[in-house]
């Protein structure tokens, strides 16, 4: 025969030769996907911008700023609410000692 060709693919394995090469790739790819999924479920509170979790006080002030920016409150109400938030936060920190 020409060039040692015996008519079969991959030394007689046929189409199953490609399948047996694909199975380990699928296994390792699936294992890697499960690991990535598990890590994402364990650490969901990471922020993309600075890498630190958002604190509760900063979140309340940010919501207040957004409401003021949308026009849901006037400047006087914003200042009064901001003062309440900041005094409440300092009272909580001082009272915990």
C-alpha cells in the first residue's frame, strides 16, 4: 500500500480515537469551570473598582447622594439627612467602646 496506509484512522481506532483524546480535555475543562464557579460563590462581595468590600456607612451616604442627584430631595433635606447619618455613625462607634 501507499506510504504504509492501512485504511484505518489512528492505527485502527477509527472515530473513537478522536473521542478518547477529547474526553480528558472535557474532564479538565469541566473541573476548572467548577473550581472557578466555587471561588466566585465563596467570594461574592469583591468590588471591581478598588478591591475592597463596601462598608455600610459609605453605602448609605452614596444612596443619599444618588437621591439628591436625581432630585428626590432638596439641598436642605440632603444636608439634614447627611448630618443624621454621620452623627449616628460616630455615636455607634463611640458607644461600642
